[in-house]
């Protein structure tokens, strides 16, 4: 029997048609506000000309949605590196999100699990990827903002040998596919979902995106953001 698939998304974000997020208005009421995806010269994005891989594009939108604040009010520090490492991105996000746990991730085998855990704990994550084939127009390395995960139930405990002293363990939902917005992509899938990213234990990735020119990628690192003080 085929196991059912479960989708889980970060709170306060919707992308049916235009991208919107829940934002606190000056009256302290929450309303849905537009979240622009495209970055262009002359846009409101800071560092637009120097953010070669989209790390700060992702960080700014991640911060705005998690804090439910106007995205234009998210002030990034000056003199940011154009090609930051995962640790550098994590450091900036921690400064922008002082009430959150922000961690750089360096092990591809654990990346899908850590991304899923961040979403389950009210946060999100960022992926640093490199296209295996690149046409020289877009940067070969780029960042993607993960705001959802596709999961399937783990096999039941009865499927493996167990002694009479072992108690049955609950079957967690294991990550299958990450749902993300790669830098440079502006549209959602026809069904309303972002791009689909799969990562194998060696770091090889496949990216299914409606408007990106490549599919095969390599995982270079990542950043996870979770609520602080969780049980």
C-alpha cells in the first residue's frame, strides 16, 4: 500500500498566485502583505548589486516573515560579503533574529532532517547549492529559502526485529522533499507549491523548478532557524 505524503509549511506565508505573508500592522492587527520575490536594480532590496548568490535576499525575506514585520524595515548590516559562507549567513541571521536559534549546517546527510525540524519548530532554513552545469549567465552557486517540506511516514516498528524488552516507538514523519524558493526564481508551481529540492547523503541534489535553467546541483551548506526555548 502506498504511504501518504504530508506537506508542512512555515507559518505566516502563502503563495497562491502572488506571494504574501502575515504582517503586524501599526494598529497591531495582522494582515496579509505582498512579499516581492524578484530582485532588480533599483528595487527596495539593499545590496542588490553585490548579493551575487542571493544569501541576503533569502535572509531578508526569512527575517520579515518570522518577525511579521514590513520586509523593507529589515536592515542588513553594511559591508556584507558578496559570496558568504554558511557560517557568515548564520551570524547575520542570528543578529537579525535574537530570539531564535540559528545554526550553520555542514553535513549533507543530515540536511533534510534539520530543515524539517526547523519547520516543525516554527522556523525555516536556507540552502547553499551549486549547479552542476552552468551556462555562465547565472552564478553557479546560489541560495534557496526553504519554507516547506514534503514528508512520508516512517516504516512501522514491527517491520524490524525487536526484543520483548523494547517498547514500540512512534513513527515520525521523515523528510522526503524540501519545498524552497531558489534565488532568481519568482513563481510557484502550478499547484501552488515552491520548487522541490531533494538531497542525497553525499550532497547531490535535484531541483525541480518551473523557471530555473538547471536541475542537478551539489549541496554546499545550509542554515536552520528555530524558535528559542522550545521543549
